[in-house]
């Protein structure tokens, strides 16, 4: 008859072997899905730059100040909310010319600049704003950054489409493999948007256009969602 010590050792060894045995790997399938939603932009960020170079600082400052005031008046004339218009502080830089013979530099004038940033919520005013800004002496205009006030909502719609696309992909693969689709185990997702290309407004085009608002075509923005989902795979009975 085996001793109690030997019996206990045997039970411990059996428990250790049972614990060390690997659990069966779960049957899963991993698929990706894509979704896209298109919409017209309804807002734009426009940056207007004013620069002047003059031998005297006061002349350069006065020229920039005059143009800035005229540009701000333009935004008021177009009934753009003042809270959506921001003018930066003045930037002043002395400019020098290097004399190689005397090996020294000489002050030749001053460069003065300011910027006005407009958060435009009515894109029908985009053409008139840029056309009349050039006429006022604005000499630096950035490409408008088109956007949508519904961006987050549209990105979520694209993600929902991506999830549905992934589910259909997984079902097709599972059906072809003679199995059924179970619940999702893991999901990773990313979203983003691509603004429409916006060419700069040409002075020649503005001169010929009967309506400046027609000089810009809004195009459409593309909102995308991408997901990767791991599903349980259930063998068919």
C-alpha cells in the first residue's frame, strides 16, 4: 500500500502536468474594412499677409497699418463676424547690406509685416474677400484651408461604414471556410479627411470673372475610416 507521502507526490505531479498543458487556440479571423463619406466644405481659414520694405521705419509701419485697417474694414463690409477675424502683432526687421571692402554692414531699410487670419463660415464670400483684398494692397495670400463644421460627425459615419465593411468581409471568408462568424474580439480604428484641392485665385481670372464668388469651386471633402477587427470563428455543426 503506497504511503501518504508517495500518494501526495503523485497528485502534485499530475496537477503540475495538467496546469502546464496548453489550452486549445481559439479559432479567429482578422479582417480589415474601409469606409468613406463625401461632403462639401462649409468653412475656410484664409490668411492675408501685408508686407512693406522702406528706407524709413515710420514709412513702412504706416503703409502696413493703412493696408491692415482697409482689410479689416473689408471684413466688416462683407459682414464677417469680428470674432472670426484675428490680426497678428506687427513684425519689424532691419535690413542690411554687406560692404565687402569695408567689411561691415550698412542699414538700408526696414521690413514690416502683419497677418490677418479669417475663419470664413460663408464660402460664398471667399471669392469677393480675396479679390478685394488684392485690390487693397494685400501682397501675401495663403491657399485657403477648407474644412467642414461637421468633420467629427462625418468621420464617425465613415468609421461606421468601415465596421460594416469589415463584418461583410469576415462573413464572406467564414462562409467560404465552412464556418460561422462569432463576436468581435479586438477592434483597431483610424479616421481622417482629405480636403479638396483649391487652386490659388489668379488675378487674370478675377479680372475676367463677372462674379468673384464663382472663381472658386468648392469641390468635395473625403472623410475616411479604416478598421481591423478580429472575430471568433465558429465551426459549422
